[in-house]
């Protein structure tokens, strides 16, 4: 699936909603960073039953080594970039696996 996502990104078949663009500005994440991590990243979680589209959490690092997560939805022809953020190291092991929730 990742190769298909990367192919669509490479040819420009992606959509970034206004809400997502606003969050990217707040988080100082540029679209070139998002493209870069999708092109070079890995899928770390799959949400195949998500509606309206199956979605995937992709992890990668920008050229300046900043860790980034992006959630994308995909149909056969377009990648929808749903959200983009810098993962909290307190919630992730190596930014790739969720830490277990503490039970106090």
C-alpha cells in the first residue's frame, strides 16, 4: 500500500483540507515536509475500517531529522492528508510504537 500512496503523492494526486493546512501552520510543518516523510517514511498503523476512507499513520523524518506523523486517507486515485503533527516522545517508543497507557 505504501508504494501506491507514494506514487500518488509523487504525481500530485493528494488533497490537503483547510483545517489540516491551519494545523500545519500552527505546528510549523510545511507541505514539502509532509511530502518528504510520505515519500521516505513507513506505515506504522493501519485503520482499514475508517470511514469514509481507509487510513494510515505514516512516520518519517524531514531532511533536518524532525520526526513527523501524518494520517492519510486513500481511495484508488487520491491521498487525503488528514492531519500532520510532531509525535510526543512520551507517548511513542522511537516514534513508531505507542507507549502503553499508565494505569494509576
